C-alpha cells in the first residue's frame, strides 16, 4: 500500500548535506523508536513519525519502505493522512509503557534513584503520546447488500 493516491511523492531536499543530516536524524530516530519497543518509558510512535518525516525529505526510497512496512506502515499512512492517532493506538502505547515501567521499577527495588529516572522518563513518554491528537474512528463501510446506516 502507498500513501493516498492524490498525494504527490515527497521531494528530497536540494542540498546533499541537508539530505545526509536528515537521513542521519531519521536513522537515529528510527533506532530509538525500535529500542522504545523494549525499553520502558521511551515512546516508539513519535520516533517512528519523526523518522518518516526525515526520510520524506532525505530518501524517498526509505520513506516508501516505512510506508509499506508491515507494522509501521498503517500507522504512518494514517498519520500522513490525518495527523492523528486512534484511541486504540494511544491506549496500546500507554498501557505497554505502564506495564514495562512497572516491571522495571519493581526489578530495581531498593534503588530509588533508578526508579525515579524510570518514572520520569515514563512520564515524558506518556506526555508525548497524550499530546498527539486523537482521531475518531471511521464509520465502517456497509457490507454488500446492506443499506448504509
């Protein structure tokens, strides 16, 4: 799947240096997003969105790869179309952060400084996710033979 058919493909930045810096920023951001899948308190979604934005101006090929990726593609296509996330996406992100942070805080019992760092980074991660606009669910298309509601 590609982005919306009426959306023109992104145009790479004219400067080779800027493209290289955007590629570097996108790659670091994507790496942080992938690490955020496992590391409590580090949000995945904003880093993947940032990577896609950087790749859109640095490397249309990598941008297309992200848009067509099995797991990241649907979220990115939705973001590029609506600039928002579904309530379900936000809930999954927040619940997984709470679970992972809780496990980590428990495993670091007796180390108050580490527990506070974990809680602080989780709070920042939750704040980032909560600031992303929430999209209302789309109405389901009627099945064949059924009148629209």
